[in-house]
């Protein structure tokens, strides 16, 4: 059982749950696709029940996992961001999901929102 990982599923999630919220903007479908394409092996990141969701707030180790994954993605692009910038952005995205009362935060859309803030 895998979570939201295909580009089509990710776009559907954004359309139904996130786009148009005053609290957050991601410019357009092309930007979603651009950030999605930076994530290597999306299926492998969500291929079991524990991997599907980001346990933001409830598990401190999960924050470390997300920060490390984002660092790797950014480094593969030849870019660099400070650990603090990444951590702050992960917290911003996590707080956004919490504000929407989203208990289960899907990993790939979560990563896309973080990447959208960190990568020009």
C-alpha cells in the first residue's frame, strides 16, 4: 500500500486540499510539477504505512528525517541552504498543515511545499 506519490495524485491533493488557501500559495501546477520532479523515487518514500505521512509535531525524529531528505534533494540540485533555513521551513509547512487541522500530512505534498519555499 502506497500513499500519494504519483504526480497526478499529488496535483489532485493540492487542488482539493491546499490550492487557494489564503494562508499558503504555490504559484501554479507547473511549480508543483517542478518541485515534484526534484524528489527522487517518490514511491520508495511512501511505500509502507509509516512512510506515507509526515508525523509533524508528534514525533521529533520525523522532523529530522524530513530535514535530512530535503537537504539531500537540495544538494542534488547543486544548491545549498542552511540547516536552520530548512528546519524553519519544515516547521512553517508543518504549522500550515496543523492550522488546516490535517492530521495525516502526506509526505510528497509536504516535501513539495518545503521545496517551493526553499528553491527559487
